[in-house]
C-alpha cells in the first residue's frame, strides 16, 4: 500500500471513515508509517493545503487488525465523535475467526482486565483487583469449519486487546494472534512479524454524523487474507 492508497468508505464534511489494512499502526511517532500519517498526506496533497493538517482520532484499531475506523477532519467533529465513543453510543461489530469450536452458538463474555504496566498487552484480573476494568462483549457463531469458528462480535466496552484476550482466555485465540497463544498462521507470513495480520476485522460502525446527526452505518469489506480462508458465504 502506497502512502496515498487509503481505502475511503465514507467522506461527508469533516467525517471520514476508512478501511484500515492489517499490519499498519493507527497512530505512530513522527517518521514512522501509520494510517494517520497516510490520511494527513492524502488530505494535504488532494486539497493542496499549506501547513499542518488536522486529523482527530477518536478511537483506534490494533496494528494487526483490519476494518472500519472513523476520523474527524476538524476539532469540533473529532470532539463530537469522541463523545459518542465515551458514551457508548457507537455500535462496533467485529468479525473474528478463532481456533476451536465455540459453544454455545451465541452468548456474552464478561471479564475484568487491565493493560499490563510497561507491556503492550492486557491480562484478565479478579474483579476485586484495584486496576480491574469490566470487559463485556456479545457474540454469535456465523459458521464453523476446518479453520475454527467464525464469530460476529458486538463490543459493549472497548478495552485494549479486549476481543483478543477474552477469546484466548477461553481457549479460542484469534487465528494468527501469537501474542495471545495462537499457533495457527493467518494471511501472508511476512518476515517482519509486525506486518502480519490476525483474523480480526472491524466489520461495521454505526454512529451519528458529528455535524448533521444523520445516522450512519458503514461496512468494511474483507481483505484477501479472509477470502483465502474459504469461509462460507452468509445466507
């Protein structure tokens, strides 16, 4: 993917939704490639803007995760989008392929977790731990096969690595997610492991346009790695 190759799903006014590729950071320090940097470069060149380009980032996707992510192109839009996320008004639906057979076919996973200090990962904690934060998601099985179980997941909370950790803690790590115990590959096995994908995709976002208040529902198409898994089509 080149610097300007940004897969735009929706752009009206100061609201921009793109389909993030796996293996790319949402944000990064200066000089390091990121989705934020690519979008800023695109906007600057496309609109011939002098000086710095503003881009608000109200939420993030993990580096190996693909899918729908929304940005605010000016400060007021970014603030209103952030308020929707903070108030849990944004409906986030993910698709994941995990190892093994998940039962029952639909349910709720509830845990308490935290980010491990000075480490880029999270852990499950007892609810009495002073740093424990609730983590809740709802899932349903879309299909099963030799690749494992294909899940549709709706997040109620948005903790760091929440889906990855909650699935792994139940013996069902996301395909390709070596950090949380997966031993099965997913997608292209780049020599640089930071570029590798995991089978977790932010399938859709539902929220209100930050300026017009129009209800929006954006769906992110699946990438090649998913197609090559041979998942059955939804009926």
